[in-house]
């Protein structure tokens, strides 16, 4: 059916394929398709993250009494707030935010919850101190990588932040298993995962949510890098508003640098049990 549909579309559009005067039209189709792929949606309640949190809550309620959740790149606590609304005290949450000003806002929002631990540093593949670029316009733009387009996303400050290795942190805290790890660190997601290679190899992280988008151009990382790192032990999906789109085989078409959220599920997890929960 798919091949027939493509053949029909080709038959209709072939006369205008590759023509200069129709590039605006195809640009419009591309923009529509990007949104159709559930990319460029930043809000938790419309990009599929809220759907996933509710899904995980149902699953963990059945299989784990108090899941351990890592929120890496917690910002001001937007994601954590959704976790609180869905899980409440039936979780243990560890939130990591390296930028001092943002960490203060995070602390004001979350420090009163006894089941949440806050850490004023980031996670990566090795312990180090790095320069962090900041924007007074929008804290969600803060990143280890300076945006080349300084007209749209202008950075007006920078500071030094501490990074710790994920494996080493877990070892020091006697953490052997993480039920959910969410990573939103504006282009440094792959480094965080590489810092947890031991945990990944033993599949001691059940679910990994990570962001991939324009910042990966700045960090020079590709979706293929994530796929190669995770595929042996995890099944990858794009998070949709109402479910998960499987990405079981790598395809160059996945290299779309528009912000989207992805989920890696440990192959130890029974997918049918999770999807039916």
C-alpha cells in the first residue's frame, strides 16, 4: 500500500520535482512533515513527554513500588513538576542542574520535597570543569556549546560549571539500578550516555529519554552515534504525542536536526508488558 501511494504521489508531483519555482512549496511540505514527526515541540504537554510520564507511572505502579528517576538537565524543574504531579512521593528523584542561578530557582521549587535530591553539577563522560554559555532571554537555551546563530539565540554570559562522570557518581552513591533517566542537556546528551557505559552494558538503566536536535550540530554528534551506542542493549523509539514510533534499524533519514525526544528501552524489559500497561 505504501509503495502504491508513493508511486501515485510521484506521478502527480514528478513534473515539479527539483524545480526552482516550487522550492517554497516543498519547504512548506517539509515544515509540515517535521511537525508530523513530532519534532520542534518544546512544551511537555504537547511533545509526548507528558504521555510518556503517565505511561511510565502505570508501568512502575505495577512493577516497581518506588522507581529511581534521574532528571539530568533539570533546568528550573519543569519536567520534575510533571513527575511530581504523576508520581508524587512514590518515586525517588535525583535532579542535576549545573548552572548556579538556575539551580537556585530549581531549589526554591523542589527543595521542600523529601523524596527529591538536588545536585548543583552536570553529568558527562569524565569529571571536568567546562565553560557554560548562558542566555538571559531563555534559560532553556543554556548550553556547553555556543550557538552559531547569535541573532536568534543570543548568549550574553558564560560561567564555569562542574561535570561528573555518571558511572563514578552512581558508584559513589551506591546506585546500581536506575529505572528512568531523562537527559536534556542541549547537545551534550551523548557524553552523558558515554559516562554511563558500564550501566548501559549491564542494562541497569531501564528507560532512557534523551533529546536530539539542533544542538547536536554544535556538539558534532549524530543520531547514528546514539544508535550505535545503545542498539545492542536497547530498543529505540521516537516519542510521539500518543505513543512510540519504533526505530529498530538505523536510517540516514533519522538525521533531522529539529528538536525531538527519543526513548531507549532496555532489552531486558518486556515491551509488550510496557506497551499494554
